[in-house]
C-alpha cells in the first residue's frame, strides 16, 4: 500500500505561508491538508475559500480540505472553485450524507466522510460506495497538537475491514496526534493516508520530518 503524508497547514506559520508550502513540497508531502473550522461544529475558526485560493496558487499538490463546519454543503461550490481536490465532511453534521458526498463528486472532487472518535463506523457503512476517502479522527477535532487516542487503532482496523468487505478503493485517512511514535501502529492497523500538523511543524527539521514519518510506515524503525 502507498503511504500518503498530508501535512496540515493549521500548524504552519501563516505569515510565511509560501515558504512553508515550498518546504512541504521539498520534503515530499503528498497532499496539503487544509482544516476549515467554523466556530460552531468545533470551537475554533480558521480558513475560508480565500485561503484555499491562495494555497492553490502556491502549489500543484492536491489540496485535501477537511470541513469541520455545520452545513458543509454551503461551501462546496466555493471551495471546489477555489481549487480543492478533495473535500471531507463530518457525518455528525451531514444528515443527507449520500447526497452531499455525491455533490462533492459532481464538482470533480474526491468525496470524503469523517467520523469523530465518538462516532461509530456505522455512520458510513451505508455509503461506502459513495466515498473516495474515509477519515477516522484520532483526536476530537478543533485544535492541532492534541494527543492521539489509543483506542482508535481498533477502529482503524475495523474501518479497513469494512472498506475491504465492500471492495472499496477509498483512501483510509487518519487525523490527530500522528507523530513518530504513533504512525507505525496506525499504518499497521490499515491506514494509508496520514495528516500531521504539530509533528511536522514543531520538528527541528520539518522538511526531513515528512520522510521520517513515511519511513516508519515502510521500514522497521
Ligand atoms: C484537528 C485537525 C487536524 C490537526 C492535526 O482538528 O483536523 O488536521 O491539524 O494536528 P496534529 O497533527 O497536530 O494533531
Ligand atoms: Zn484535519
């Protein structure tokens, strides 16, 4: 399985965004993870379509947009227009999940469904055919730099089984507390795509850290 590292710019120094994105590219990042927060679904506010548009101008890497917002459908058109390649929506605030996912696909983007730590995988079991990505949160969303919830490993194993049983080729992404210590067991549990914010941006050498994380999935470190 291919390992994908998706650094989250939530932890970047936004006053130097162009340098930070260039650094991530040089380090071999696969995707750029953009955390959109609305102060309602989560207790924090971050980026809107203007920032996505700016990031789009700075890189050709796929933009993996994580919508931590209520009524995410209100943003689909704007974000797709701004250059998002994938949009992931939380099952907890998406009562018409199947329709919402299909709208994301219609806009030419990868459709992702997200489950919070307290949300069972049954929240997505009826829409496996409609997702291109399943994001299992390994912290409660809202802030970078939180501690990985260990109980998530079993959920990731079950998520991998569920995708396999349905013949799904969807990516299995994890987000929250991914670092040198946690990534290997998460990879072994079946995840293939890893969001990392704090681990990369607070590292002594952030550029090299991307490779360090990847290495822990592919070799016995
Ligand atoms: C959390 C965000 C994450 C966050 C991850 O609400 O969805 O993407 O940036 O940050 P770290 O890797 O620092 O836990
Ligand atoms: Zn995220």
